[in-house]
């Protein structure tokens, strides 16, 4: 009565909306995560896990021993490596680089 292709077409018609919804949901999650990371990368202050505001422009010491003025997560002028973390000026908690998520 039915040909062999009818169940496949029926299955495709039932699965297609779910596949589209799943794809849109994954895309929206990725855009949202990238947006948060990008917004954090462009700000001039960053908050530590305890909520203290820390400026990202100033004088910084690199792990190679160089001291430089500028953006905290900018590459060091001497070793060319960017900082992965900084310490909060108030409570000394570790603050991760917003660029690590980009």
C-alpha cells in the first residue's frame, strides 16, 4: 500500500521543525556567550568575583619581570604574552581575562 519512501518523508517532516529549533537555539546561545565576552573585553573596568570594580588601564607587572603602562590584558612589550589573570586591588581575588573566552 505504501512505498518505502513514504515513512522516510513522514519522518523527515516530523523531525525537520525540531532540527531547525535546535539549530536556532544553539546559534542564539553562541551569540549570547560571545556578546558577553566581547562586551567584557571592551570595558575599561572589570569586576572581581566579590563584585569590586577594578580598572584595566594602569601600571602592570608581567610575569617575565617587565612593568608597562596600558591595558591590563594587552600583550607585554617585552615577552609579547598577554596576562591571563590579574588580582583584585581590594580583596586580591583572581580575575580572569575576558579575552580568554573570545
